C-alpha cells in the first residue's frame, strides 16, 4: 500500500511539473540556424544541432540530464554544458518550444530571454 501511494505521488508530481521524457521530441531534432543565412553557410557559428539528448552550438555542448515535456508542448531540461576551451562543466536549465512550423525557441538559462532559431533544410 505504501509503495502504491509513493508511486501515485510521483506520478502526480510529474503531471504538475511536466511528464518525464527519455529524449527531445522528434519535431525539435535536427539542424537549426540563428537566421536563414546561418543554414546556408557550412561551419556558421549560428548553427545549432538538436539531438535526442544534447544541443550542440558552435562553441558549446549541452548534455541533457533530465527532460520534461510541459503542458504547453515545450521541453524543459536540466543539462551540463561545456564551453569550447573550458575543462570545467557547468549546469543550466534549457527550454525548447516550437513557436511555429520551422521556428524553435531556445532558452539556455533562467534569465535568458531566448532566441527563435529557423529550421535548416536537408
């Protein structure tokens, strides 16, 4: 009985804060650009690659530790990240949200207003 109550409490908490997920949803995966021109230039520092459990920017890598799907369709994740040339990693909260087809809002910290990236073609 006690185990069942604990399981129900955990499930209820996930509903309040978002459902746990193993990976970033597939519509968010792929190559994104700071602007359309970023997509056209190989090696552009405005490119972002969203993978199932990581975000790769030009000079930083965010490895997602926990991923939670939010009721509004966004994703919140706790991540460790490392900047290019740095040996020490830090922690950050990430938020991803499809704003409209082909547009992904990315926030990389609680005070970050974020930026809307555009999907790069194949």
